[in-house]
């Protein structure tokens, strides 16, 4: 997938391991390897709210309130998609959810208490 500066893309995440509960986070593409001395190909995106308020990083006067996310090359086109890709992934999740009887999210099992030392 070829990324275009200033275009909105979507990070697709799932709340369940069966991939039936998708979530979409819109982000605006601002460039590749935007910091000096980067050794791996990295793609950068800015949150849509700060684009609306301040403009794109590099063009905006106030960038302290802009949230920037970075992603490696292998996530472009899989976890980071355009609107058509988002539509396909959400549609696929809806079909899978229907086939599985619309699963409900439940508390995860495992050693979760070790993450929070106060429990």
C-alpha cells in the first residue's frame, strides 16, 4: 500500500482473539523516517484531533499537543489501512461474529495480577 502525505488511514485493533470486535483509530500520515539516523523503515502518523486544531506537524506552530504514532513497514496494509481496507476488515469481523453467534467479551484469564504489584 502506498501512503500519501496528509491522507487519513486507520489503525485496526481487535478486542478479542477471534477478531470479531474491531476498533478503528483514524490517523493522518505525516511521513517516513522523519527523524535523523533511523535505521529501520518507520512510518509516522498524527492524531486527527490535533490535525484539526493545529494542522499537520511540520506545518503547525504548536506541535506540543500533537500525538504522533510510529509503525514498522510490516504493519502498513495489515494493521494500518485505508478506508477501503477498514471497510473490508470490519465487514469480515461482522461476518465472523455472526457465524460465531456474536461472542461477548469476557475477563481474560492468566497471570494478570503480576502486572499490577498492588494486587
